[in-house]
């Protein structure tokens, strides 16, 4: 009996393990037809999700088998295929993180006593919700323009700030009002499964500043057919159009070119000329709705022709304002006088053969319009006026000659002559002649002839004979200085007036230290020259002869020698008469005086002219006899001077 029971137990275990082995070899597949079922729902909205899920959006799973099951024994797993093992999680909510196919497997208990647990799976597609692309333009205050450029979704929505979310079409620019909340625009794209897989994209924006009417400051014509305009700073948030007045265009103006706000200037190579221009500010989104025009500025056209003795100019413009005409010669600009409202001008002040440039500017309000520039070369067949001539010595003893041609500050050719002989021909109005030695006995006369650039010669006759001065000592030992000079004479277009002279004493630095009027005479004796100046210097100032300013002579000087004067003997006997040897003479400024006895010994020496010798040698009584002396000095020009002699001591 015991053996029979044991055998039955062994057979039962064998059958059991045989069944388990057979089950382990069965493939893991979804067991359909078993009554198992579940559905996926959007966790936020509760919407049934038949086939599509979204990355990042929570999903809730719910058993739909209708069986009475213990929720603690309903398991779910997600994977790439059906899963038959490893069920430990009864959580019914999950979030997909990857796009692509997804298999959700449910494991529920079977019918008690009839079947084991039931494996049931369903396949879903997980979609990726990408941010939709769009462009954003900020329009006039209160509006933004949004264009959806994305193609990933069938449906799109736009929300500005915290305003309402409204449907939007792909590829269509739409203006939206700016409401409350943050300055942002959010575009949402929705997939075919309504309400799910919605991608969003947000862009911030800065509301536009209030628009300001642009200001055109300047118009120039830099080249033929071109116009250049200068503006005040533009607002980059708006668009700008350069326009020209055109009666046939809507509103009276025609668009020429778009202008960027980055540059304060704009050049139009092929501009309609003549023309009146303005700059129009427009909204980026609705140009016809918001537009502010600038001031108008009109071009100015200048023409001209050179005729005999004058350059004739005229100009025209459709603008109003004040004209200014400028003549340019080299780097010098001159504003020419205009009558109010004048549109022409005859310039008769030009120099024949000289090329002048002209421009007209029109000032109107804040703007200035500059015309084209024209160049005219002055023409004339009329002889120029006789030149005026001035001549005189400068302080370097050069003769300076200055010519003036009435009405012609430059240009033409001047021929300078000295005593009838040609010196040079030059357009220069000033000449220096250094190759002269003053001699009152021989006149030194200068003349000038002028020919303009057109070959017209001026009348001859302008000439000046300059003053030549000689100064010398009147006597070998006396202080007097005698001055002699030649007369100043002049010929020219101005009436002659009598000539008067003035003797000027000069210091070493040419400063005037004395002045003596001498009338019309041609000589002067200076009885008291400055005793402290070894070299005395003089200059003659001459006025009259029709010259516009004084003419001066050369600087003449007399260098008086340094000289020591000593007696031949003196008597140091204490009688009060001729008791000492005193140093006397002229210009004893820097010297050394030495007395030597018959033995060659120095018995007295001094550098002070106020010091005298009483004949004593080392305090001893004077010894009668002859003594030699030596005088060494430097004059005021630094030249060395020496004198020698003897002096005798008498009782």
C-alpha cells in the first residue's frame, strides 16, 4: 500500500514538471480571445488614445476587460515587443520619452481553477511634438505680425502675451493686437489627433518706440546724375522709402528706393534731376496704415559761361529758401553777395586766365541743398590797371619790392627791373634783392611791368628809387657822426606827395632808441651820439612820394675805436697838481692796464678805469724815471685792441 502511494506521488510530480517545461517553451505572445483588454487615455484630458501617443505627455492605462480584477494584481510594462516576465509595477500612468513604436503589455490573473495569468499587449505609435517655426515682426505701437513658416502640423494657433489663442494659417502674415501680460508671442502646432502632440514655440518682442518724422539735412550732387542725401538718425524699427515728387503718382510722390536706417547717408546713382525729394517712414507690417514724411528738399542746378571780363552764372530749383553763391579759388572760398530772390550773378572780380569753381546752396528749413559745381576760366581783352610799387630796405639790408595789381591779388606775370635791367619775371607780388651795395651817389631804382594770363599788358610807369644811407665819423677824434642819403622818388598811378625824412637811431637788436625829424634835407650831423655805444647804427625813414607806407633806407653803422688817453708824465709830489696817473679814453669796458719798470717788473695793474696810480711801488716813495705801459682791451664787437707807451715820474 505504501509503495502504491509513493508511485502515484512520483507520477504526479513528473506530470507537473512536464507541464511547466512545456509551458516555458511556449513563445511570448499576446493572448487574444481571452477576454483581456485595456485602453490608453490622455492623463490631462481623459481623451481616449486609440493608436497615437505623444513624447512627454502623461498617459493613463485602464483595464477594459469587464472582469472583476484585483487592481493590485494588474501589471503593465512598456517595451519594443510583448513582455511575458518581470511584472512588478502596478502603476497605470507613464510618460513616453522616445518617438517610435511602443508595445504596452498587460498581465492580469486568469480564471481561478481554469487558467493561469493572461498576457495581453497593444502596439502604439509615439509622436514627437517639435516647436513650430515662425517669424515675428513688431509693427506700429499695438500690433505684431506673425507668419507661421512651419510645416510639421496641420493646425496652428497664435497667442500674444496672455491674450486669446486663435487659429493661424501656415505661410500667411497676420497682424495681431498686443494685449496684456508679457511681450511674447507663442505659436502652437497640433497633430491630427486633436488636442495631443502639440508643439509650442515662444519669441519675445520689444514694442516699437513712437515713430518720429524723419529729417533730411543735406542734398548734394556728387557726380553727374547722382544724388546724395544726409539724414538725422533714423529709427531702425521702421522702414523708409526715398521718394521724388511726381504729380502723376498717387499722393504726389513716387517711390525710388528703400533706405536702411543703419547709415545716415544714401546715394542714388541714377536720380531723376531736377527733383524734389523726401524720406517716408512706414510701418514694417502695414506701410499704407502708418507713414510719416520728412521735410522736402529740392535739387539746385547751376550753369555758367565765361565772357569778356566776367563769369556769368545762373541757377534754378523747384524749392524755396535762401540762396548762397560761393566762389572757390584753390583752397580759398569767398561768399559772393546776392540780392534777395536772385537766380543769376555776374562775377567781374576774377583774374584773367584764372580758373574759378562755383557752387550754389539753397537753405530751406532744416535742409541745405548744394548744387553741382562748375569751373570757369576768366576771360578778358581789357588791359589790367597799372600796378603799384613799393620798395625799401629791410633790417637785413635787402631791398624788398612789393607790387600790387588793382583787382588782381594773384595770377599774371610781373617783370621786375633794377635801374632798367631785368631782375626776374614771376607771378610773385614780393621780391627780395640782396645783391646791392648802398651808395647815395648812384641811384638805386626799381620798376615793374605786368601782363595778365590772357596776354594783356598793363600800362608801364610804376617805379621807386630807394633811400641809400652812408654814415661816417665827422672827424678822427671828435664824437660827431655825419649821415648822407639819397632821395626817395616814385612814379605810379597815385598822386605824388612831398617827401619827408626822419633819422632813426637803432640799438644792436634793431630797436629804435632815437628819432629825429629832419624835413626834406638829405644830410644830418649827429653831434651827440650815444657815448656808451661803441658802434652807432642809423636808418632813414622816408614818407611820401605817393607810397602807401614808409620806405626805409639801409642800416648804416659807424664803429668807433677803443682808445686810451694818457699823459706822458706826472708829478706825485703831494702838491695836489698832477699827483696821480688817471686812465681816460673811450669805451674802456673790458681791458687790462699794466705798468712795467726798467727791470721788466710789473709795478701796477688794473682792469678798473676808476683806479689811478700814485707812483708808489709796494708803498714806497715814487722813484723818478721812465716807465713802460701796456693796454689790452676788447671792443664791443669782441675785437682785440692793444696800445703801448711810456710815462715819466717827475719830482
